[in-house]
C-alpha cells in the first residue's frame, strides 16, 4: 500500500524501525526515547505482539514501558485475522499515543493484519500524528516493501531476497534488522537493486531509526545503521541473471551511521555526528 | 614496502589475488587463466606453500598446474626464514614465468618471507613482467597493506581489523578473501576508512581479481568482488572512537562485480559486464 495521505494541518507521527534485541540492553535508550516522543508520563502505549508466537511477548513489553514510566501500556493480542476486527481492542488502539510492534515473524504481521481494521487504524493514526515503532519483524513490516525472507551473505545473489507488501507507513525505505548480527548486506543490496527509489536501511541490534515527519532519520542505540543508497546506481544485472547467480551492481553509495548521525531521505544525504564529539589531537 | 620500481621499457606482470577455494571448483577457470597468462604450455610455475602448515599443499597445486598443462610446476618449500636465502630454491624462483602463493595464514607469509631474498626476488621479477597470484592468505599478503586478522560482521567497529605490512606488489588495494563466506564487510570498511587512498577488494571464494599492468582489474570466477571505494569519503569517526565501538562512515562507494566486469583503479571507475549478456526482454 502507498503511504497514508496526510490531511492538511496534520503532521504524521514518527516511524521508528528498531533492529531487534533492544530490550536486552540495560540502558533501554531506544524505548525511553520512544516513550518521550509519545508524551512521557502521559504516554499511552499499545503493544502489538502479533509477530510473536510466545505467549508472554506482549506482557514483557508492557512491563518495560511501565518501568520507564507511562500513563498506560496495554498488550493487544491480535492473534488471528478475526481478532483484527474486535471493537474493544480497536478502541484501545484509538486511544494510544504510541504503537509498538514486537519481533517474531514479519509474515505473521502481514498475513494476520494486512487489509484489516487494525492496519487501517494504525495507518490513519500515524498520519494524524501517532508514533509507530516496530522491532525486528515489526521493523520490517513498517514499510511498503517488506523483506519477507532471504539468504545470508555479504554479496547479492539473484533471488536471494523475497519482498512482500508491508504496512506501508512509508515507501521510502526497505528495512533489514539484526543486520550486523546476521550478515544481511547481500539481501539488502538485492532488495535495493530491484528499484533504487527505495533506500535500504540495515539496522544492527539495539539500534533504531527515528524517522521524523520531515523524512530525516536519526540513529539511536549502541550499534550502527548501514544506509544503502542506490540513487547513483550505474548498472544492475538483476533483470537477467539466473537465480543463485551473483548480481553485478555498480555505483551504490554506502553510509555507516552511529548514534547521533542522521540521514535525510529526501535529499539523500548523510549527516554525520558532530565533530564536537572529537576528543582532539593527541598531544 | 612501496611497490617495486618498474624500469623503463619494462611492464610489470599481472597481480592476481584469489578469494580462496578455487581448487575445489571443477572447472578451475581461475588457475587456467593464470596459466594462460604465464605462457600456457610453456609456463613455468613456482608454487609457494609457505602460508600453509599442511605438508601436501604445495604438491597438490603442482598437480593441478600439471593437469592444466604447463612446462613445469615446482613447489618451493620456504618453511622458515633460513630457507628464504637458499640459493638453489632462489634459482628456481628466477626461472619461473608465474609465481603462486597458496592459502594458510598470511602472518606466516609475512613473518617468514618479509625482508628476505625471496620477497626481493618476487618483487623484482613482478616488476620485470612475471605474473604473481595468491589465494586466500596468499591474496591478502600480495599488497602493501595486509589484513592480518580481524573480527567478522557487516558493520565496522573500531579496532576490529589489524593491518600489517605485506609483500607490497601494489599499494592500491587492500584485499579480503572468503568475503561472502565469512562476513567480512565490516573489517574491510574499517581498513579502508583508515586511509581511503586504498581501494578495498572483498573477494568471494572461487573469484579472482586479475590486476593488469594498466591498473584495471578484471573479475574471473563464480562469485563476486565487492569494491569498497573510499575516495568520496565524506566523514569517518575512526580517529576518535573507542575500540569495539561502531565507526561512523559516510560517502563510501560500493560496487559488486561479477565475472567479466572490471574496475579501473586509476580512474576509480567500475566497468560492468557487457549489456550484450542481456538475454533480452520477455516477450
């Protein structure tokens, strides 16, 4: 789906894909930053554990958000498509100032929520200013083009990545998660080479892209975001190589960004961390 | 060491780093191409198994070269520094039209051959037109700046790669091998970010860079070469981040090249495979 239309006078909420494992970190910087966006002590967070098959995933996040300090946190258990039309749960979603999708399997998210009232409400509310975050599978699902699954490896092979329609809050990015930890450059390159309009974001674990309404992404967390920008693509053989064969791609621009650095999706420009952080010359 | 000086009227030989595992492939395209360069049926190949601790490494390659069809192939067993001054072995090296260094541990090559007559002879003979190839550890050792060891992972961490002086046939490239198979983009990015003068070459297994005297590299083999070009580097935090922390780098250019594609190290330009290979539109 295309990104939801934003009505005049409205500003869409932040879109926050997270690379996974953010809850395992002691400092919890990413979740704290998300809560601050959503109103801090007045935040009302709805957790969607749909991607996960573990019974306690939603409740674990509810506890994490309560520990940070919010007005309310609730786990909305959309476990099959019929749940996604439940009026009571939808009412809770309408109250939320922030929506958080957990990890698991992104195909559970797309097959259970795709085309339901839940998807419609999240899209509308994000367009109205509500912030939406997703971690791991939840991060992959956020954008219009979602990496459904793929093979590992640093260089792209034809057919190594399978895209599927996602929630579509934005169509500017394709997200891959656990990036450093699971060796996924090849499949992200393959995804971008299909159509270099999209920018590939490879999110390390415990690392998030806070994508502001002005399309500028800020990096938060302990890892890095690898930005794969195909706008300058000179050549790609992906239209004719056979499955399993390596793909020839030239002219990709690559940025590795750490906390504090930004990327402007509109200008396609990396804004590195301030040189002020430099501790100076060795004397 | 700096690349050896080439006397007027001479043309240096090819420099051929190989990503490893080329001997396991049935078609042996890379070794055949190397033999053709070295004179085909008149080729005299000297194999240096110094990197390997396995007794039969040299003899296995001698057999492979004999099967392809050469005038002679001989394994020169420089196993400790004293061997590297052996007049008889050096005389054989002086006869060779091609020199091939096997895989193993690149630090064995640099610690045993560095600063010896063997290193001097290889450097001089390459400058005179003799072709030099190395696979895996042998590939890493070829250039002036050699990746001695490092950590795996797709994004660069400060201190994750340790460089050491290599044989120095060229100073234009830093080579990493088993690239796709061992998840080494991070350490190659870290190596290039120290000084973007060098171009990083990530060689997949069964894939070679045939580096011609005019500094144009041609890809041969079944995998890909990932070219990491830092010439357009906009920002790098590597001068001040602490060991283990992710490095912020912007403006890296990336090319993934497959067989037939070229990269001009002088112009820093990728030349993709001919569009002629395109099988045409679907009708």
